[in-house]
């Protein structure tokens, strides 16, 4: 018996939520955009009127305003979007406990066991759409199919506020004419490579030689081939998988330039990322840094540590050493990321019990104790209860 999988996607989520809060936006072309002052001046979401003028997600505000001179710019409100996302998912849980969020505005639902109670997959999807529209004031598009890939393609097929059913007897007719770039996990860099092989549509990919795809794209080639032919057997995951890494990055109010700027920025990011890592109960064996210069060129470096750590000071020291050893700090840098990878259980890092510690190990223990007290105070009184003096009054935005 086939599964019944839904993929529900909130239409223009950020823009839709802003329109509920500001009804005047209904008749105006509007886009939710990042702050120019904080150097995040790009379109995050747009309503249908802005879309009709050619405004696209990810483009700079100035470019969007040239396409649509009357464009209304709305600042983002992340907490509000998070609240709406939670309310949307509460409605999903009224129909099944098998819900897998895919970002803040999308979710898969396995309703196979719910059809006896609520009706067919399409009936459930239509009811969910109507409830979200009535109760929250926003719309969703839903795809109904026998696997996750085709359900996702179904929710993308017709927007806004629509349900598309893709069955075993119809998926070739509906999906095969679509551009190959519409397929899940095919990014803009992969499309030209596929076109070089004569693969322009999903149908072309489904009928391609599996061996050729595997030779060019490895395991991903085989996975794409199987997915196009309806052989996606992945489950709706109700328990999030453990994180593979933790990272914090930032675009600064001005370019970083000089060692002092980099030290401040790295200290700030290392403090943030290790705090999240400790909260999750992990330590890391690898520290990496990624810099984006003023020309938007990206470079990364990483270092393997001798033992797992969660200390903000050690991650900071490792990250700044990577930067000073690999990058010219006199050149301007627009944004920076510090990441901790190769994670291990912070309470059980699989290390042997030891009664005699080296000086380095003693130092790590002291730093861990300091981080523990810092985390406790911040949990009680907020993050700003403890901060470095160098972060106060700086012009980087940290």
C-alpha cells in the first residue's frame, strides 16, 4: 500500500505574515527586505504584486526598486514569523503526529494512518489549507503524493493556495515536462552540468543512463535518478537528526580591516557558537573559519583539534590562528563565520578517565568551568549580563 505524503508550503511566508499585521499591504507591491544600514539589503520575500513587477527573492533592494518604483519596503520580524510557523504546525498536528518541518515555512506530513479518520490525502490537504487561511490569514500550497520528493514538487507546481495530487499514474505527465532545475537538491550550479549531458527536463533525467549520472555526480546521481522515477523511499522524520556542526556568521556594519578588527569579530562569533554548542550538549574536534571579502569572494580554512573542546577561548584562539596564518588581515573583509564541526557528546567524549592532567588539560578544565558559570548567568539574566569590554561601543555591530 502506498504512503500518503503531504508537503505544505506557506505562500510568500514573510510577506504574507506582514500583510496580516499590516492590511494596507494587500493593495501595494511590497517586499520584506534586510537592513541597508546593517548591509543586509536584499529582498527576503515579496507579495504577488511585487512579483508581477519582476521582483525576485535575493536581489538587492536598489535593483528591486528599479523594477518596481512604488515598492514598499517592510523590515523583517523574525519572532513574529516563528510564532506563525508554530501555529501552522499545530494545525498539521491535528491530522498526524508524523510532521517533519523543512525550514520555517514548509513541512512534510505522513497522513497514511489518518485517511480513515479524515478522508483522502487531497481532502486532508484542502481542509488544512482552509483552516490556515481562516484561522491565521495566510495561505499555503500543498502537494499530495506517495513519496516526499513528489509531494514537494506538487506543492511547487501550483501557487498560491492550491492542492496538487501526483499519483503513480500521473507523475510522468505532470512532472516530466518540468525544467530539471525544479527537481529537489538540484542547484543552479548543477543545472549547466546536466544540460551539457543533454538533460533539460525532469523527464530527461528520469530516462538518462544511471551509470553516466553516477560517474558524473556520484551517489547523488543515483539518488536523483531514483527520485525522478518515483523511487524515493525516505521517511518523514519526526525526530530531528543530531547536528553535524554549529556555526555563527555575521556581515558587519563596516568591513573588517586589521588584526584588531578580526580579533573582536572572532571573539564575538566564537562566544556565540560555543554557547549554542554547549547548550546542545556537544564538543567539537574541528574549528573552521570562512571569510567573504569586499568582492564577495569566499575562502575557508579549518583545523583538527587534538581533543574535543567546547571552550569559547580555545575555539577563539584556534580561529584567529587560522585567520592570521592564512589571510591578509590588511585587506577588507565583509563577513566572517566561525564553525565547530566533528561533534561528540560533551558529557561522554569517549576519553579515558584520567587522574593526572597536563597543563593544557588543566587549563581546559578551568575554561570549561568558567564557560559553565557564564552560561548559567546568561540563562538567568540574559546574554548581555556578561560581555567583553571590547564589544561595547564598537562600530562593527557586535
